[in-house]
C-alpha cells in the first residue's frame, strides 16, 4: 500500500517543482551575466590607456576605485623629472603603475564575474539534481495506491 500525500506535502512538492524551474532559469541568467561581466572587464582593461579617458562604468563602487586610481595617476604625472634618466624612470613608473592599477580593477571585476558564474552553476546543479527525484515521486503519485 502506497502512503498518500497530505495536503501540506502536496503543496511542498508543487513548490519544489516550480522552484526547480525557477532555480534553473536563475542559474542560467547568473552564468550569462557573470560571463558577460568578466568579458566586459577584460575588454575595459584592454581599452585602458588612461582611466580618465574611459566613460564611467555602470558598476559604481568599482568605478570609484578606478577613479581613485586615476587621481593617483594624475598626481604621479605632476612630477617634473629634471634629467633624461629621471624622465625615463618616470615614464616607466607611469606605465607600470597604470598597468598594475588597471590590472587590479580588472581582477576585482573578473572575480565578481566568476562569483556570479559559480553561483549560477550552483543553482543549475541544484535544479537539475532535483529533477530526477521529482520525476520518481510523480510516477509514484500517478500510479496511485497498489493493492
């Protein structure tokens, strides 16, 4: 004899079925958003000749870090080297700091994008792992009580 589901259990099962599809959809959206954001961060880094030349980014907290670093870069540019050696060293320092600060911002953005991808994959995995179990439960429900 197969035990019958109570009303509460039936509601929980229905919610689990809907939640599985919602989790899969949310996971897919998060994976796509994470990949897009990571690719955008790399593209923005490649365009970064000077941080002030780029249009403001939509991710305001990280864009503020980028602006702060650009302000520090301007302070570095105000230094007036006197000799040729100082000019060469200053030029190398400006290029190196611009690259390292740009790489820092790019890596922060890339990390956030990867966190979105991983959380999306977790949602996809949970949604997909529920599906076989819910299918088995549905088969038992459809079969009804066995004599």
